[in-house]
C-alpha cells in the first residue's frame, strides 16, 4: 500500500518525507486555504521538488473547457503532478480527454461505486473514495472501498484506488485489508500508526533494566 500525506503544509510534508515512508501528496482547495497559499502553482512546484512521488493538484473549474485548460496548465508544473478533477459530468468528460492526452488524473469527491466505475471507464489514474465523509453522515465508507476493489478487480481496471478522507488508523487498516492501492492521510494519522503504549512501556522497561545492569557491573562486590 502506498502512503500519501493529505496536506498542503510544507513542514508536514517534510516531516512525513523524513520518516522514509512517503509515496506522494494530495492537496485540495480547502487544504490550500487552511495555510493561506497565495501562489498555488509555485506552492505545488515546491512540493513536487520535495518528493519524487505523485502530487495531486486540484482544478477549481467546473466546465469542460475550463477544466481542460486548468489541467493542462497544472500538468506542466512538474512530471509528478496528478491533476485532481471532481466527479461531475464535466469532470468525467475532461478525465477522458486528459487521459487520451497522457495527463494523469485523480478523480476526487467519489461517494458511490457507480461513480468509481465511471471514473475508471473514463481512464482516471486514481479514484478517491472519501471514507470519512461517508462515515460522518452514518453511511459506510469502508463498504465503498470494498465495492470499488471488487468492481475494479472484476474488469481489470488499472485505476488506482486512493482511500481518502481518512480520519484514524482503523481506516488505514481496513483499507489495507481490502486492498486499496493508496491511503492518503493527515500527518496526525501517520503519527498514530506509529504509536503503541506497549511499545513505549516495553522500551522504558528494557532501558531501565539495562541501566540497572550497568550500575551493578560498576559496583564492586
Ligand atoms: C484527499 O484527496 C481529499 O481531499 C481529503 O482526503 C479529504 O479529506 P477530509 O474529508 O478530511 O476533508
């Protein structure tokens, strides 16, 4: 499973990158607004320089011609840019054309398996089912991942399943069990994956016992 970080914050991207397990970055307009990105293209260029993996940059247009123009522009920023396009009718049309032009896309805001089927047929490089937002409204985000995995396997679609809107480590675990290709998550969740209280208390005990032994070895009998 590939790990992407879901942020536009350069410090957070660097921190995840330093851990040595980061495969890519996803951004969206809300994440950019959160940190007050003024020069969007310059910011995406900086992220693309920081990591070798794919960096999703989202269009804000909703009409086919405008999406196409924006996507072509974003794709020129760097080779590892993946253009994020919303799962609307104009978006699906644009994904088809962009795919034909060799521009890679991440089809975003996916909330149903039939939407995911359309995105794959249009040639999306990634599909982003939003697990957390479905759970937020008492729906079942993980069922969507399971359905999309089954459908893509049935027909051999190459579109990668990017589990998005991840809220906690159980989302990562379940998505991995089901065979999602990628999980994109905030830095806080990457951090939570790492920690276990028994690891902390176990290490504390190992070090205490070791230090006790050193003291005993130094004390003459
Ligand atoms: C990723 O590509 C999405 O933009 C992101 O995961 C959405 O997450 P949220 O539901 O926490 O905003």
